[in-house]
C-alpha cells in the first residue's frame, strides 16, 4: 500500500469508522421489531433512518436535499459544481423483521467514505452525492401492479403512468400516492415536469451492499466486485380458476382441478428453466407463494382456485424476454388438459444490467493498492443500481461478505469486512473525483 492516496484514504477511514458503528447501533435499537428490524417503505422506521442520516450529514456540513418522493440527497460540494456528480448510496427501508444491514450498509458506507475524504483533505473535482432511496424493498410492502425500487425509479422518471395508484401497501390498503403524501411529500410531481435526476447530470453511480448469498463467505473473500445483476420478471399473483367439487363423488374426467393445473404449470416452467441451464444459459424460477382459498378449501374438495407468485431471473435479457410466450403457451396446454383457466396477470420486468467495465477495473486496481482480497462475481438479487444502469449511467456495485443471507434477522456482516468495502468505495470516489 505504497500509494500515498491509499495510505491517506485508509487513515481517514479508520478515523471515521466509529461514526459508522454508532449509526448501525442506533438503527438496530430504534427500529427493532420483536425479532430483527422493521423499516417499512414510507413507514416510521424508514423515516427514522432518513432523519438519522440527514442529521449525520448535516453534522458533516454536507448539503441536504429531498425530492418530491422523499429520497434523501447528501452532497459534498465539488470544485466545479457544473460537472456531472458522482453518486453513491442505497436504501434505508427493510423487509418486515429483516436484518439491520441490507440497504443501510450502503448508505452508511457512502456517508462514512465522504467523511473520510473530508478528513483526508481531498476536495473533489465535482459534487459527490450520497443518495438514500425510498421503498427499494417495495416488493415486500406493496402489492398490486408496480415495478419495484419505487424511490429510485421515481427519481429517474421511470415510474409507470398509473403506478402511484396501482401500488397498494399490504398492511394499510393505501396507495403509493397516499403514502407519499402522508409522509409529507408530493406525489403529483410524479407526472409533472422533468425527473429529479437527469442522466446527463450523473457521472457514475456506485452502491455498496451486503452479499445476499454465500459465495464470499464460502470462498474467504471479505469484498466482492459485481460483474452483472440478474434481471427479473415478476408475476405477483397468478390465478388458476377451476371448479370446487367433491373429492370422492366427482370422477377425474369431470374435474376442473385448479391445484393439479397449478402443479402442471409450475412443473412445466421449472422444466423450461432446467432446459435453459442445460444449454449453458442462466435462468432461475421460483414460486415463493402458493395457496388455496382458506375460506373455501377442504381436504375433501377438489380445489376450485389456486394463487401463486413467480419470480424468474437471468443475466441474459433474451432469456427473460422469451418467458411470456413460453408461459402463455404452457398455460394453454394445461388449460386444455385440466379444464381450468390460468390467468397470468402480466409480468413486472426489471432489466438485467452489466456493470461498467471501467469502474470494475478501477475497483480491482483499488483493491490491489489497498491490500484487500476481492472477488469478481455476479449478483442474483436486484438493486437500485439496475435502474441507474438502465438509463445509461455508468454503474458499479461492491459486495461485503455476510453470513446467513439477507431479508432475515440473522444477517451477520462483520464490521471489519464493512470497513474494507468502505475503504474500497472511498478509494474509487477519490480516484474518480481527483480531476486527473
């Protein structure tokens, strides 16, 4: 680590790290649920986290702003504020009774990295803005028709025309528009005027996040450099509609069995995913929810209705694009055989995204200079980074080793690993903003 910049960044980061530990501790304490933490999208826990980070940024003399959707921007002014800004951050909401690090680690790392750059006396050539997005975990909080990552997509002008009303929070029954207004922001601006973030005003987007799988832990790397992010097709509620009938009195040839139709369809989709993988492709198929109607089902009844979800992911956009016709064809085959109707309900797409090659090279170079063992790997989960990449912003992700997965209260990121990931983030920001 002979490079002077690496030494300076590392020293300043060590001095700023106690702030990060305090922030994690405060979030864990103040947003604790019966197990884990709960920071609902547009709820009290998320708002507490935004207020906490805003107060921290204010103490660092950063410029503070929010947009009409409640996204938070914390900016270290650059020497030339007319240049496109470097942006870094993540989200502050969580799944119900989830872990303390998913999302929050990226915002805390970004604020800590900026604090370290100030301590090191490095004034950036352009603005460095830390963004804390709203409602990234909207898939856990909002039902109905929506595309997820609501805060980032609103800021980038990617919201669908009717999404403010078709996204309904599961626990309140209220629309996204209602929740934005209740939080003190202005949903009307979703369809009025230009987006808050213009592509040409963003030089790069970098997000630090805990790894949500076991690769870094298993292979002994504290930090990962993401190569690509899988895209998603989400069918939130597929309906299979048959007819209720007596289990003993109705011959199979007369049945319209929704349960067996659902099983046939799900098995067919799984076989398609297996065939894609057998050809060397990348495709995952998951049914995360499946149920019959508790008010009507019985052990002695042929099921008349089944509902389930589908989550289909790939790094290959062409593989995702091929899913709707495959699903429609399979549904028609099952309907003819089982005499039950299958309503797919449409797919909510999140595109696949390759990370910027130049940023990946700088991250790899920075890891060498800092003496950090880092592994390149793909990302199977979706993040706000996908939305920035989708509009052409050069994007990168840093993973931090984490035990026990995520979206559960047992997330186990070690602070030493977080510090390594944050050093790498600070080094990248320093390089990009040097003005060279």
